[in-house]
C-alpha cells in the first residue's frame, strides 16, 4: 500500500512541474515560466546601450542585467499567472557566455531558489538553443508567444549558428549531443556583424545585411570561400577578403560602398550561407541523417532559412526551423532544457559557478 501511495504522489508531482528560467549569457535579460512542458510566458529585455560602441561591452551588459532582472522575472511570473511559492525549480544559464552577465543571472537564481527552498537546474546555453525546437507554447488567442516549431525526431543534425558559435551537432537525444564540426576561428554571426561594421551599418549588423540583401544581386561580387577539411568552418578569411575588396575598390571610387551596398550585402550573405550549407549537406549525406534543424541567432536570417528549405525539398529531408522569437537568446529555451533535466532529477549544487567557455 505504501508503494502505491508513493507512486501516486510522485505522479501527481510530475503533473504539476512549474519551472522559472533565467537567461543572462550576453546582453539580453530574459525570464520564462513552463508548466508540465507548456510555455506560459517568455519575457526579454534587450540592451540598446551597446549600439553606439558597435558591439557588446561586457561591463555595461552586466550592469544592465542588474537593472533588468527583477522587473523581467516579475513580468514573467505575472504573465504566467504563477507565484514564486508555486515554483518547482529555478533553471538558469550557467554558460557559456560573458562571465559578468552570467554572474547576475546565476546569483539571482540561487537567491530565489534558497528563498523558496526549491532546487536549481543548470543549463548549457548551446544545448538550450538546440532544444528550443521542443518548446510547446500555450495555445491562447491572446498569447504573445509564437506558434510551436516542428519537432525533430532523433537523431537529427542541428546547424547551430550565432555571433559566437558555428557548429554542426549530431543530436541523438535530449541528453546526448555530439559536435561533429565547428568553426576553427570566427563564427558566422561575427562575420555578418564585422563586415556590416566595415560598411558603416548599425549594430547588430546581421539583420541590416539581411534586409539590404533582399534588394541586391547575390551574384554581383565573389568572395573567398575557405577549404577546410571535414565538417569544420572558418570565417576569418572571408572577413579579410571582404575588407581588402572594399579597400581596393574605394581607391578608385570613394562612393563604392554606398553605390553598391545592397549588392555587397547580397553577395556577402550568399557566400556565408553557401559555406554553412555545403558543410551541413556533406555531414547529412555522410551520416545518412534526413532530419535537419537550425538554431541560434543567425537562424533568423531569411536567406539561410530559404536555403535550408530548398535543401530539404531537393534531398527530401525534413527541415525544422524555429520561430523568430526562439532564435535569439531567450529564457524559453532555457526553460525547456531545464524541464528535461528536472524530469531526469538532474539538479545543480548551490556552489556552482558560471563558465565563460564550454562545449555541448
């Protein structure tokens, strides 16, 4: 009889799991709430203070997190209709990311967990991006949450591309992920932003290049494509090629960039996408994987999305693309990753410290 009562109690507890997640790895302060695998809220505060510097300033980012984290968490709880005392656990991004920013989120998560006597769940930021494909938003006509992305079947390949990472990951399960290819120098997102800065575009440059590329000719200019063995990437050579190309043409025409900005953006974007897609295509064929996903900030790029969908049509692969709201850093993906860990009973000690760099 005791055993029956125990399992009945455990089942009831597993049916009412409420997790608050905190994301603070870079310059977005975000909090989200999930109940039994369904996302109830996802609130993000971005930082405009970095725009004038053309990139994220770590010290300014951590100070902005300190200002934003209380109102963001409060808004996430209120939108979800949840009180702190109802929470089952606190999930937080432990890394990788900017240490000062991570410390703000980690410290807040620890304090809230201690105050409510509930466990902590640490989340790997890169894994969270991949697991964003499994987010199930609450279905409500008034909900501000985006519609649910298609859910990949295991195993699948995920192209994880952002300002700091460019990786091809073989995802065998929620817990089992293997990096089979990655950049040996710069990331695709960094190439977008740095080349945009060279052209005088505002920060972040990736979205600006995406918008201008729609008005330009992608075949107008040719830029260097690296010949890296295996599934690894390299984007430092492309940045150098782009810089020298502009330098040489500006000698003859001081207005070269302004007169050709749309074509430059379109040609640059096509080059970066070709580099990404060619390696992904090779990996999928070699490993005979037909489920393909994309994640990370660069997955919001319209050109990359179209190229992946076209790749899926031509090779009869199932391609999974997340909603725009789950591409950039957000707490919904941290919540989802934390939920899976909670189900496995994988908790984090209170003396855990954040880390700046790590692998999946």
